[in-house]
C-alpha cells in the first residue's frame, strides 16, 4: 500500500476536506518532505494545470499522481451526471472526460464523487441512478483507453441518495458492461453508512480501486475514533496495493494533518 495526500486548487471548496491548500508547488514540496508516495489533486478545471509543469514538479519531488478529483464540475458549475436536462448531463460527462484525459497520461484515475448527483425535481431515484450508470459506462470505457480505471465513490446520505454503501456500489458496477470502474472507498463516508467497514472492504475485494484515508470526524487518521487496524488488515487480505490517500480537513492546520496522516500510515501499515 502507498501513501498519498490531497492538494486542493479549488478556492470555492475552502473549508472542505482537503489537506493541502497552498498551491501545487508548495503541496508537492510538503508531500515530499514528509515522505508521501503521491499527491491527489482537486483541480478547478481540466486545463487548469499545465501537464508538462506537473510532470516536472512530480519528477523533481519524486512523487506520483495518485488520482484527480472531478468535483469542481459540481462546485463551480453545478453540473452532475444525474441532471434532468440532457445537455447539462452531457456537459458534466464532457468535464469528467477531459479530466480523465488530463490524468490518464500520468497513470492516474479520475474520481467521480459529487459529480454523481442525486434525485430531485424532474429526476426520480431510479432515473437518477440510470443516468449515473450511463455516465459510468461511457466514462469507464473512455478511461480504459489510458490504461487507468475510473473511480466511483459512494458518499454518505447527506451528500447523495444514489449509492451510499459499498454493497450498492457493487450492484451498480455489476449493471455495467465495462469492468473498468472501481470503487473509491472513503472511510469517512463508510463510517457513517456501513455496519462494519472492514467487512465491507472484504466484500468489495478486487473492486476496491482507491481509499480515502480519513478518520470518523473527517480529520486526519488518529484524530477521530476509527480504528484503522482492522481496515488495513482487510485491505491486506484482499490484496489491495493502491493508495491510502488523505482526504481530510486541514485540522489543526495543513502541515499537522499531513504529518499525522503519514505517522499513522507508517504505524498501521508497517510501510517505512
Ligand atoms: C469526495 O472524495 C468526497 O468524499 C465527497 O464528500 C466530496 O465532498
Ligand atoms: Mn472522498
């Protein structure tokens, strides 16, 4: 298992659960100083980061790109894959596809979290879920062209009514003809929704594609009441070799949250 830390470049998301907030250069420097393997980036737009600049930065700091979030499509443009208007759904799909094309050459998957949307006026629940499945089908197949999966993230009940639990996430993936969509399991959401976080991970097995490594209160691991040991044991059992990526509040500040994460990562995984 490998460590990663989130960098948010989306000003509108200030106050949100991302660890590093002071730009790419500063974020990559902090990640390297603390010994993280990779960074996960929350980008404001598919073209907000010059790829050659990011490549130089990652190479210089000896880091990988773990994943790229697409949620700015929602935060900045109010787009989701479940909107009743077909043109707006297509715009959401285009936004995500362009982020897949940005991240793919780095070997990094894109994340669909808040872009999954929810039911509402003009879209009942089965219809919203059908729209989401259509989006995952198209975008999962598109990501395969880069040799990377697409990550789909169940969220807690206060953020979506599409899929909140791993079991329902697996059922959704089973509806697709593409096998290229994997689950992003966020321990904060799971702590709210699952009966047993470790058991849910065991159930997901090789469909687990990424982990948001965060405590029960969305602070860095160790600052809440989640016991990460059974979680990591379950991940070992299923042969998970991906990232434990810190998507947590910068509490009490960014540096302390990052330091706490890497300390906990080393302690619980035994990875130096
Ligand atoms: C995104 O990874 C996430 O966990 C959502 O809660 C976004 O707000
Ligand atoms: Mn998350």
